[in-house]
C-alpha cells in the first residue's frame, strides 16, 4: 500500500464516532490541524498505551491547534467501551470495512508470530488546517508515539 501524497489534500472521510455520531475530516478544515492515527484494535495493550498517552497530551495538542482522530476497524460499541474504560478525550472512529484505512494506505499485509494476514498498519497522518497532508509517521513505538508526534508537530511549525 502507498500513502497519500504529502502536499495534496488528505483523503476525505465521514465515519461514525464512539457515540454513533458522524464525523468528517472536512469539519476541521480552516479550524484545526488534525492527527489521523490508525490503530489495530481497541483495548489491546499496545493500542491502550498509545491512546492513553495521546489522552494525557490533550493540553499540548490543543496548544498546537491540533485535534486527534483515532481510526480502527472496531465497532462503535467497542470504541465507546474503550473511551469509557480509559477516559479517552478525543474522537475514535469506526472503519469496520477498512475502506478509509485502504484510502490512506494503512491497511495491508502484516506478520505476527510467523503468520501473515491483512490488518491495520499502525500509521499516523498529520493534516494541516487547509486539509493538506503534511506528514506521515509509520515507524514509531507505541510507548513514544506521543513524544514523536509532538516533535513532528513542532518541526512542522503548524499554527
């Protein structure tokens, strides 16, 4: 899978959030920078570490005029449980048919314990206020993702 091209408009989408309400990327255009991060499965160890670290950086992200949208193939109900269980303070989106992950190049062949299968490729995309893709992060550890993200946002100098 290939990622969308940096500098181009980010692929648009509208998905249901953890409350069952539709959310679209276009809704943030002109208002906020958006971090779109794809993660494999709600309430698993690595995804929980990553999500809780982002939760804890809410003030730092707000200071950078940035909102977070987490996307996984989980159901709305599972996302609601994840949000409640871990006190998440950002939007989680359900992409059960992985159509948006496909659009972003975040769905593909993975290998775990010698077994090859298709799934979410843990990837983060940064979209500026104009709706343009400005960065792709696809090589990071879940434990330090939030630090890498803040560093990247600072390097980009987004307003």
